[in-house]
């Protein structure tokens, strides 16, 4: 049986369409030093996603943290083919926004719901940041 | 691509950011891929911060220059950007590199590091960024005027430009400042708007500040205590010069999020605001400065003395050269400055005096962005609380703090 598709509005920042499995954390992410651009693995010690691979995922987290050089890490991931398919933030900030702009990763924030609470790891998510919306299917259990 | 109407000004979606036809064309790649990327960066910042338009800037200061900081990821981005034909449209200067560009071998920089560092610099030069390699762009030939809009990265330069010069800039990150240098514009938000520069907190300093280290400690204390506030500072001292203001702001922007401070009767905008309207007041006495120092510094036997965070101005180099004259240093001394100030200092004979005594004046770089841990340096004596904050994590060094005179005494007699 097909699960229900939910559509939510938000603020599209880096325009494009992306789809993939959700990877969700309530903790901010530092891309400089926190993510390995060669593999796409989260390597920050003690992070709740430590050891998870963000490649081709719809990555959902509150906002970035750490050095502004983290923008370049996202760019390196785009070149290495390890970048996330799309990013959903609570409220994004310049590090993630600049990174998505140069890595061409669709980015949306300010959703009408809390994506971290409403979307689970493995849910199928479509970001259409050009239209300022996302759609998702709850994973069938 | 979305269809857009084409009157002279177009509204973007439901947002309030307006772009001119010219700006829309750049965004739609009519001026090439690199300019489009730069414009996309600025538009995104504008949308995040609810700017209503872009405004022209006078200059840009680019951070993220050292190979140690940006690594291969940053190097590749800058090289790609350069290959795509990115060109600056306003004066753009750059932060310190990871080494003296001319004398890297002499200071023990590994060759693989030097090769990558040079690639970063030449790609930036191709784009049009000048090899100023300093965190003190306000000491270069082009000093911004009161009211000028800038897009500066480097927090210590931002706070100096806003506070001491009365120019207007946000705290930009490296890639955004580069985008602004290319487009020649920045989104209108934050510290580009007079009302956002208003003080929010009164700081009453009740002890005498005796030297640049005291100013640096005061700055660090304020930043840590009130990271989000704009301080209005009352200072009971006659000793206020540009060296002290440089130290104060650099430290404040290190421990706090500050991009501006005001000092009563000293900084240019202090007269525009009334301090009695401020809701909260913090009193600072010697005790707070001592505590701050203890948190950053430990007594140890340093293997190097480092002065120049932020980069030394000509007055500091003059003082160091006077103290060094006809002495023989028993400890290593590194003085860091810009190549611009270095030239002036050299023509006045200051560099010779310092180097005759056994010290070294290093340009283009600073200890914090140098691969110290690969050069066998692990204990540093300095007069900068900004350096004291970063050296332990970025260079795995321990730090001892003294004022400039105290640092020089150690260099001369080992005590």
C-alpha cells in the first residue's frame, strides 16, 4: 500500500529539485573537520550522526556551525561526488548557504513544520526549492 | 529557469530582495558562470538576512588564504573559480597566507605546503585579489573613509573598520567576501544600516589600562561576557592609540560575535548615541582582566616570542627595533607584519636593527596560520589574547601572555 505524501512550504534558498532518503539530526553540523569530503562520512567525535554517510541523502539538521571554510568542504564533496542531494535546515546561516551555492545543492529552510521532528531517517523526501516546498513519504513499516 | 518580468527592477518570488535588470542578467549567466556563482552567493545572503537590495562597496577583504586553513577543498574552489573567469570589480585585499611568500624556506616551512600555498595565491591573483597578505587592511594605502560600505572578512579588521574608522561592513566569510569583490556589491543588512550600529550595553572600566595587553584582555573579557551586545565603553585612561584599539577589537571579535564597539569621546560614532538609554551596565576592574589572563596563559619556558597578532603597525615595529638596538637576543623572536608595513619599516632601518639583534621580521603570515606544529614550536610567548586563544587548538602550542615590553625582555635576557 502506498504511504501518504505530505507537502510542506518553506523558504527555497538554493534553487533546484532533489530527492532521496532522509538523514536527520537535531545537532548542528560543522563541515570543516566534521565531515570527510572524500567519503561523505560524518567524522565529528560524539556527533549523533558520527559514522553516517551523507552522500546523496536529503540531509536535515538545524543549521551549520564552526568555520566559514566549511563552505569549501561542500564544494569539495560536489567535485568528489559525495555531496548530499539536498539540505533542509531550521534556519540556515552563511556557511551552509554559501556551501550550497557553490556546490549547487538545493537548500530550503523555514518550513511550516519542524522537519527534524516530523521526518525520520529513511523517509523518502523531495525538495523543490525553486517552488519553495518539500514533499515526503513516511517510510512503510 | 523561472520566468521573470523585466521592468528595471524585478521582485524575486515572495521575497523582498529586489535585483536590478543588470543584476538579474548576471544571475542568469549573461556575464559568465563565475559571476553567476558570485551573484547567487550574494542573493542567497540577501535572502537569509532579509536585505531589500544590493549596495556598492568600496573594497573587499578576503579570508581563508592559508593552505593550512582551507586545504585542498579551498584551493580547488579558488582555482576553478579563476578558470571560469572570475574577476574582481573593486579593490580586493587578502588575509595572511601560511608563510612568508619570499622567505618560506628560512622559517622552516615544508616544501609541499609551500607549493600548495603558492597555488592559492596565484589563483587569487588571477582573479584580481592583491597579495597584501595581511589581517590589517586598514593599514594599507587605501584606508576606508567614514561611511564607506565594505565587504570585509577577518573579524579583527571588520571590528576596526566599523569602530575606529566608522566604515560599514558585516563580518563576512571568505567565499562571500570573494563574491562581493567580483560583483562589487553586498546585500544591504546588518552593520550597513546605521540603526543596527547602536550600542546595547554600557561597559564601565574602573581600572587603568597600562598597555596593549590590558586592552587585549579587556576586549576578550567583553566578548566572552556579552557576545551578542554592542558595547559602549567608558575608559578612564589617556593611553588610547591605534595599537591599543587594534588589540581591543581583535580580542573582542575572537571571544565574541562583535563587529563594532564604541568608546566614549574616542570612536567616531560614539557621539551619535546616548549611553544613558542603555539598559544594562557592566563594571570591569583589574580582577576581571587578571582572571581573563589566567584563563588564556600559563607560566612556562617559551621557545619563541611572537608579536604581531593582528599584524604589527609601524609604531610597534619601531618600538621593537628600539628595544632590540645593540642587544643580542637569547630567545627566538618572530615579529609578524604586512609586506606593506615591512617596506616602510625597512626603509627606516627598523628591520635591520631587529635582525641584527637576532630577531626575525616575518611578513605575509602569522603564527596562527603557519604549520607551527610541523616546525617544532610548542610553547609561545605573545602579547595577543587572540593568538593565545587560537594557538592551543590550531597549532597545539601552549601560551604565556605578557605585554610587548615583557615579551622583549624575555627575548633579550631569557627571563
